[in-house]
């Protein structure tokens, strides 16, 4: 009994169990060190699963990735190609047209006989410039000019259907948005604008003129945007390879001529539906065979890699078409097909470092362009409407849009 009691006391003291109890005596510094130590231990445990080890050899051989067979020169060439494509996109953007076009109309120009009392209230009847669908949207922005010569800043609230703030310094006032049209349904718009609450402001500072800016997207930029979006879309399908084949076949699988089955008293629409479905399912089978075999196959030549699969799937396709057609003719239902695609992702140090470095570069460029060019105004909902935060040319569009596309192309490589 005495020996059992001694053993119990030993367990309470923690002797031989790899841990002991102690009270913190160093205050916040000791707690911070303990927290950092636990954080480091956590990453040390996690590093066991991402660091190269003997049991990762099979994993690296089974997951087909060009990263494992690339030399240092190829790494350098990948990053050089990435920056070259990104730089080319920015250069094309710099040489491109401005993203918006602005047409101004001064109150003193179309209403020269307007007296001082009416210039503070209106009405101002204006006709917008010629607009097309390529203009996308329309903003009307006003700027008030005064005859004030004092070193004075002031803020005046007034109404244009909604309350606006007029902030002025000496003779120049900040622009404010009068209206914004998100969709353009007509070629011209006739605007009648009235201001309320500027009479006292006009009596004190004497409004000299009011300039209205009609701002819309540049049709030339819209055409560039359409073409480059189309080019990036083609590049996306070229990179995905299999998706560019499976997506059109998915259209066949959904059978756009299926309503003809109810309009024509014939077995032909039903047979075509069976053929299209069999074609899609066999293409999906070919995709699976190539993908799963490619996990262990680095070289994918046409004769040795794809041809045997094409022959195998081709025989299945012929059999499926014959049986499906026979079933349709005999008014039998097509069999259902259930599948489950489970893709396992393995992460090792080399891949983790490569992805992290490339992601860091993309984020750094994005943040740099955002902060240096736009400032915090880009986070506003109406950032395009403000003259102080709008794009000056197409470079910003190409930098952001091309950056993510080239980033994904590099990852797919």
C-alpha cells in the first residue's frame, strides 16, 4: 500500500510523464514567448506533412506536375515569361485609348442671357452627346465656379433630388455627381436640372459659371475590352484543354433538339438524343482515363498515350450508340450513370514555396497599382464617376485583368 501511495504522488508531480506544472512569473513577456513557442511548435508539426520525406517519394511520382521536373533555368524562364506577358499587357494598355470620354457644357455657353438669380437654381436644359451601346454608362457631373478671391474653404448643402455637398476653395469647387445611368437605352437624353438651396451661396460668393460634364466609357476602349476579354477567354480554353472539349459536348448532352421529339412523329430525334448522350459520356470516360493515367505518366505522346485510349473508348462509343439507338427505337429508357470524382491534393515544400512566391508577386503588384494609382477611392461604389479616381488610360484595366489571367496560365503550366 505504501508503494502504491508513493507511485500516486509521483504521477501528481508529473515525474517521468514529459510535463510539469509551473506558474507564470514573467508577466506579459513570458506569455508572449509561450504563445510564440506554441505557434512555432504547431508549424513544426505541420511541416512534417509538407517537408520532403521518404514517404513523399510515391506521392511526388503519382501527382503529375511539371514543377518536379523543372530545372533552375526553367524556373527563371517561367517567371520571365510571366513578367514579360504582364509587361506586354501593361504596354498595350499604355498605348490604348483612355477608358472614359468627357464632354463638357458650360451654363454660360448655352444660356448666355441667364441672370445671376437663375444661375443658382436653373432650370438647366441640356442635350447629351451622341451615345451608343459601346458607351455602356453615363455620368453627369457638375462643377461650380465662383468669383471668390478669399483664402476660404466652405461646405454648402443643397438639393438635386437628393442632398449634395458643395465644397469650394477660392474660385474652384469640387465636382459632384448629378446623375448616373447604368444602362443606355437611347442615343440622346434631354436633361432638365434644378438646384435648390444655392441662392444664399450665390449672394455671398457670386457664382460665375457652372460646368456640366457628360462622362461615359470610351467606345474605343470598349472594343479593346471586348477583344482582350475574348483573347483571354480563348487562352483560358487553350490552357484547360479538356474543358474546351467537354463544355461543347455538354451542350450536345443537354440536346438542344430535344423539343423536336414532341413536334415530329419520328424516331430520329430520339436516336440523335441517344447518340449525343453516348458521345458525351464516352468523351467523359476518355477524359477520366487520360487524367488518371497522366498522374503517373510524364510523356504523353499521341501514339503511345492517346491512341490506345481512343481505340478503347471508340469501341465503347460504337457499342453505346448501337445499343442506345436500339433502345430508343424499342421505346426503352436510357440507363442512368452515376459517378463521383474525388481529386486528392498533395502539398509538398517545393510546390508550396512556388505557389506562395507567385501569389505574393501577384498580390504585391495588385496592391502597388491600387495604392499608387487609385488610392483608397477605388473602394468606393462610384469610383468611375469621380474625376479624381478615374482611369486615365487602358493600362490599369490591362494590368489588373491581365495579371490574374497570366497568373492562372502560369499555374496551369
